[in-house]
C-alpha cells in the first residue's frame, strides 16, 4: 500500500485550499494555485483515491470537498452557493420566503427563462421547496439554517458583494 496521500507538500497545499474553499471546481483550483491541468489532475486523483477529498459531479462542474467535513446536504448547498445566479435567488428567498416567480424576477436582471431554469434546478437539488396554491407557486429555502450557516462560515470564499451586504 502507498503512503499517506498528504506526504507531498503540493497535495497538502491543494487540500488546504479546498478546506478553505469548499465546493470549488477543478478549473478554479488550477487558476488559483497556478497549476497545470495535468499536474493538478494527477494530484487530485491521488487525493480522491486516498480518501482525503470528495469529488461531486452533480451540478455540471466537478466540485471538491474535504472528506468528512461536509454532509451530503451541505455539499449540495455549497455547490449551489458557488454559482452567482442560484446564490442570488437563494439569498433573496432567505429574506423573502414564499415569493413567487414574478416577484423573484423583479429583483434581478436576468430573463424569465434563466430564472425558470435555475428555480427548477434548485428545486431538483432539494435546496428549494415549492408550495403550490392553485396556479401560484411559492418558493422557500428548504433548510434556511443550514444555508445561512454556510453563507456565514464561507462568505469570504464566495466572493460576492451581495453576501457581504446580507450577512
């Protein structure tokens, strides 16, 4: 059996970066740590196989987390909070629970098609829940305490002024 996957200083550096930036995607790690794609891929695979990191691929880009630091629900929420438009929708719904699509859309500059796409994805991942009243849909953050705690703990890594304004 091979040694500790964290024996190499570069792997320690990668794992520490991911610990501070949970849910970060591969290309962002490559840019921020100034590592070639092949070099990073080699070390990331070793860290995942060595069970230091967890790789989640459910939202398009593969996102990485330190193993045993995040529950599945926390990883799911962080993958959403790492994206600007879904994060904005979630933040809005934390302050305005039960809002309908037209009220949500009135606070953003993206199109209704973009909003519908993101609302469906947020609902599918379980971050949002929908209450239907006839033809009206009302959206709620499914676990607001979890989302708020992640926003507070990792606001500096989410790099968004809206998070700073709200939390």
